[in-house]
């Protein structure tokens, strides 16, 4: 099937996005961004694993591009997936593959918000080395069932040339009240580990994903800001910009392992490919200040 080439040259009037994940964090933000940019959009009502419902959504909306921000990460966290394996497979494997296949059949590009939590620091990519995992690297982290399913799906989606896979990590936004926000999560934890990681500032990167759709970009993309930031560095910024009385306690990975069911992924992703396509992309710490902490500073201290 040939892929449609719509909306190139930045003309929003010819675009229409079909978005899955209306009730999710990223799906909700995408709708808002479309409204701000006067891009037509509709939310899909079909279940991802139900092929006929997906085809009906596409027929009724006639989109130029499809966005998948649905799936399960688990509530309150990925430990949920360890005890709900069938549900996790249904949404993250069967659902995502069905949507990709339907889009392929219909000649549509699918922008798929995936995860970069499929890697962990190793001998070739040591912590603190600045050597990140590239798009073509094979996932090496299978500590959680969630990550295992995501790595399987990424491998299969490589065969669909209509899919743009965006590896999101530890997403952060300017909405510091949102419980899905990585900053909100770690400010509420009793104790936190302190490990440098690649992370995704949604306020900067979600608009870039819309631009990627306009450019009809496909394949795998490390979808994080360049560089790494540690838990303590973020909490220090939180204290300096938001709450001068904020304090926190650290603990080791070994101590953390006693209070979580599944191990967590820690890594640095190489963002050379994304940075070459979008040279304006800010390093993680600069992006945190510009998009998250500065906008929240005056309101919190007023």
C-alpha cells in the first residue's frame, strides 16, 4: 500500500488527525495542540484490538494521519502489568499491531508513542559515559513485563514502513499537578533513587511529533531531549524554582528493589537523529527550565 503524503509544507488545512487515547495524558494533550494549531482531529472510539471498529473509525473520519497514544502502562505504575499480563498483551501488543496493520492497509502513516524503557546501562553504554543507545540498537532490558511487551512490538513494527515509532521516556510536562508527570511522581515518593536518565519534555516534544507527521517521517526515533538528568538534579530545580522548603530522601537501587515488583529501566538514548531533523531541540536541563520550571515559578511563589 502506498502512503499518503498530506500536509507537507506546513499547511494545516489539509490535515486531519485520528487520535487514539482520548482519556490518556498524551492523547488529551494532542487534542489541545490540534485545537491551538487549527488542525482538524477526531478521537477514535474503537478498541485497538478490534479491527472492524478501527476500520469504521477511519472510514467515518477520513484522516490524513493516525496517532496512537493508547495502551496500558499500569496504575499506579508498571508493576500492575506483572499481575495483568493478558490485559497488557491485549492493549500493547495485539492492539498496537492491529492498528498498525489497518493503517498499512489504508495507506496511512501511524505515529506511535512508544517507550525508550527497553534499555538499561551496560558495558557498551555505561552510566555517565554520554554514550547513548541508538535507534537501531537491540533492546537489552526485559526486567518488567511492560518493557518486554514494548520491545516485542517495536521489533515487529519495524516491518511496517508506515509506522513512526517514538521512544518516549519518563515524560514530564508543565502540569505539575498531573500524577502521570515524572516530576510529580518523584516529589510524592517517600524516597527516590538518583540516576541520570534520558527524559521527554512533552511541552517541547509533542509539537515536534505533529511536525513529524506533517513531514511524513517514519521509522524508529529516540524521542527524548538530548542529554541526561538525574532525580536529584530535578528535585533541586523543583526546590529552587517551586518550593524552597522541599526536601527528599534518597535510597539505593538495592533498597528500591525491595519496594517494587519489577525492576525499572535506566538509560541514556542517543538523540542525534532527532536533533538533526529538529536542530532547535533543547538539551534536557534547558528544556526543563524553559518549559516546566520557569512557567510555574511566578504562580507558585505569588
